[in-house]
């Protein structure tokens, strides 16, 4: 519900702040005082386009904000926008919708201080407030809204059945989509199977291995440079221990120095340590020279083996280039091919399972739709009679109200029915669809009658704008009684000229207009008990001091 409405510089209102109560809130005042400005302020925070020149003359911008206490379930089962609103509600404990309108007509929208698109205010506002005015007919005239009203009247068990139908419809759609996917796959299955098998065979025949690829590349390099490798090994061996009498290697040099070393060994420990290292080095040089000669003798040119390796590596490059460029990616693609082949080869079984799933959900959905249709048909006549009775009490004594239930062109989440309300406000006329038959005042009374009979659902706040226009006497009492009844289910904000309605208010706001320094300003005040009596006297057409009027006003309050 709305807990606070604050308005600044909106048309005639310089500043107004209303703390609304649960139950019935009424706004009264003389015609032209500015009551509609308050409602336009509410419309702005709900995303409605601002009226032309709505910014107060002399001001740079208008500002409207409304604070809402909202049960969490009101925003449940929604999209991303509503989920963000739920998060803000959980974080701050309330929702604050605000709108800024510049004198150039540009607007900005805010939700709990965060700048948002106007569409986001609209999406959230639809869950918070329902407007009922003489000229606001779109909501009630919508077939979906009429279906919702009938279902709400049918009761909790019926609504639970509808929710189950919605869930089953979603399952049916998903099953049909799966079947369509499988059917499309079946059409191209043979071509895809051939391609997958070709690619898999190609990779399996190669049987790639990262270790083999590395070894092949190493061996290829050795065979390609066999002569160079052999020459380098021989040269290094000769440098260590020459087999040529004309050349002197490291081993020969060591042998020549050995007599000199033997002559002084044992004379100085420091030199002895160095001589030991010298001897070890000479031995290592001899061993290394032998290893180098053995390596050189083993190296040989093998053109046939080189050709074989080149061919194998060419196969590697051809296959790997097609499948990611590495052994790892090629092996991963082979695994993908195996899995996909299994899926395709089991497609017949999957198709059968998908067809059975669709058939099962169609059967169950049709059964639920039949139950919903039967319940709706049974409740339609009851709802029509109840609304008709309400309309008779609301100064439409000859009204006939019809609730038609027919087959929808296409079953959907709400079942297989469509609902249409029809009204004949005057005798001798056949009932016609509400959107075609009802005037603004008639439609507002139908809405009030429906709200009194079927409730308002999950909407926390309902706004009625002068739906009591043109009525009085007993009808005025009936309107007041039904507004009070609706106010037990939701917060109600009502602009009214009827004292019979205002007397039932839980909170009463009076709008007045004053002219100061040549400028008109609308003021909004919250009335205390004694002030309420005075305002009721004015609405009865008398002065506040009129004894008879005061008695009448107090009698109205007691009767409420």
C-alpha cells in the first residue's frame, strides 16, 4: 500500500505531503480545487506521460515520489525488472517510486534512488496500484482481466488448478520444442552421420600422440643433418684424443705432462689436489672421445627412413590443421564425434520418447482445461447474478450483466477458455461487450461491483476517481458501503463528492485552492475528527456551524 505521497511544483500544488492509511482514504474539495492533481502525481510515479505544462509556473521542475509498503509476494513470479524491485524491497523494507519532470518536458524516473527507465516504473506500478476512473476502461475491457476476475471469484481451489494448468502448459511447450528439434535433426541425420564418421575415421587412422609427434620431429632433424652431426662429433673427439700422429689432442698433452707431475707428487698438498683433478680430466677426455667416435660411427644417412618420417609428419599436419592445430584438439574432436554419433544413432529412440512425452502432457493439459472450463461455466452465472445485484443497488436498476465463457482460438497458460463480460444498462437493449456498451460512469460502477464481489486480487492499492459522479441518496450509501467493503481487502484511495462515502473514511484529505498575490495555489490538509464533520457539512451543502447539518454529518459517521 501507499504510505506516503509527496508532490512539489505540480500544476497548482506547490508542496503537498499525504500520509495514507490502510483501508479507505478519501480526497474531497470543491470542483476545480486540484483533487485530480494528486491522482496525476500518482500516475507520474507509475510511468504515465506527464500532462502538458504540468510544471508549476515559475518552477524549473516538478517532483513526485510515493513510498510503498509491499508484501513480497506481490512482486513474485516476475521478470528481471520485478526481481530488481524485490531486491530493493528486501534491502530497504519499502519501495520508493519517484519522477522528476523538467519545465522542458523531459522526465527522469527513480526506484529507491536508482535512475531507471520509465518502463520499469510502469512494470512495477502495475503490480502496486489499479486505477478505476470514469474514463479508464482499458484494464476492465481486456479479455485477460475479465478471465482473471472470473477465476478469482471461483476461489482458491480453482486458482490452484489454474496454476497447475500454467505449469503443465509450460512443460507441454518445452516437450513440443524438444520434439521439433529432434525431428529437424532426423531430417539431416544421414548427412551429419557421414561427415562425423569420416572425420572420426581420419583421426582414428592417424592415432595421433603428442609423444610420437615430438619423437618424429627430433628424428627427422637428426636424419636431415646426419653429415653435419657426424663431422662435429669426429672433430670434438679428435680435439680430445687424436688418432692422427701429426695432431696432438688433449689426451697426448696430458701424457706428456705426466712425468713432470709424478716427480713432484707428494711435495705439496695443494698441488697434489690439482694433479688429481688433472688426472681425472685426462681420463674423462679419453672416455668422452670414445663416446663421440661411437656416436659418429652410429650416425648414418637413411633416405628411406627420412621419407617415411616426412610422410608420417605430413599426415599429422594435414589432420591437425583441420581439427584445431594440435594433438589435444584433434583428440577432443574425435570424442565429440563419438558422442554425437551415439546421439544420432539413438535418435529413433529419442524421437519416440519425445512423442510420448508430448502426448502425455497434451492429455493431462486437456483434462485440466476441461476441469477449468467446467468450473468457469458453473461460476459464470453466479458471478453475473452477484454483479447484477450490485449494479441494481448502484443506480442501474434495469442492468443486465452477462459473463460469457467460450473456447479460445488457441489454448494457453490459463486454459482453453476466453471470457467476455457484457452489459445491458437499459431495458430493451441486448447485452453488449463492456468495451462497446458501457459509458465511463457505468463502467466505473461495474468495476466497483466486481471489486465488491470478486475482490481485487493481489493489487495492494485501488484508486477510484469520482466513480460516484451523478449519484445520490440511497445509491450514495450503496457506493460508500461497497467502497468500504473493498477497503477491507486492499487500500483504497477515492476522490469523491459524496458525504456518504467520505463519512466512511479511515483517512480524510481536503484539497482547497487559494489565490495569493495573483497566483492560485492548491493546498492539501489531513483532517482531524472535528474538521471531518465540518467538511461533511460543506459536502451536504451547509455551513460548518449549521446544527442540522452537523447532526446529519455525525449520523453519517456513526452509520459508517
